[in-house]
């Protein structure tokens, strides 16, 4: 299906320059940019929905240890700098992955994020309707979180191809 996109002169020039420097087509970069932005917008939309369900009492929240135990993980919350919690949505999404992926995601969160003085040192910000979320890449997976004072709430875990 053909879609027409009008670009400003500046963006067109930047796109031309990038395509020449890399040998890729402009269409390649346009598709990649749209795909990445759509992923962000979908994550924000899903996270906003989860936050709304939390606010109205329709979304459960689980402690890190409860989730790790549910998945038979030996990882625990001992000595973490932050309180880690999972929404019911994120827990259900994590259940859909195979055991090895579950362990990789839990281990990544514990070893690479939970020990930081500020988990915003890693990941990147996504701005939603209600709050700003933080996105962490774990291989082909994205973990979307809400970060408050010493509380790290995992809202959504999704796989991207």
C-alpha cells in the first residue's frame, strides 16, 4: 500500500545525506523511523491504559519476590536500592515467554537496573498522557516502567521483532 508523506526541506536533506553516507535507501530509514515510533506510541498507549486501571483499582500490583517466585526464579529482592513491583499486566505478559527469557528479563532488571542509585541512568524516556515512562531494551524485549521515589513499577513487557 502506498502512503505519501510530506517532509520539510531540512528533513529531506538530512535523509538524503544519511542515505548517501550509508548506502541505504531513504525508504529504509523512513520505514525504520516509523516502526520505532509506532513501537513507542503503542507502549505509551498500553502503559497509559495500565496506569488508568491502577488508579481506579482494577489492576493488581505484585512485589518483585512474588513474581520471581511465581516463575521459579532464584532471583530475589534482597539489597536492592529500589522497590521493584510488577503490574498484573506485566506479570501476565512475562508468563507468555519461555522460562529462559523470563529469567533473562528478571536478571537484567535486578543486576542492571535495581542496583543503580537512579535507574534513569539507563533506558530512555517515553512521554505519555499521565506520566513519563522509562523503556529498557532486554534483547528483543522492551520493559516499560513508571519510576517514582525509590519505587520502580514494571507496567508492560513486550517482544519486538
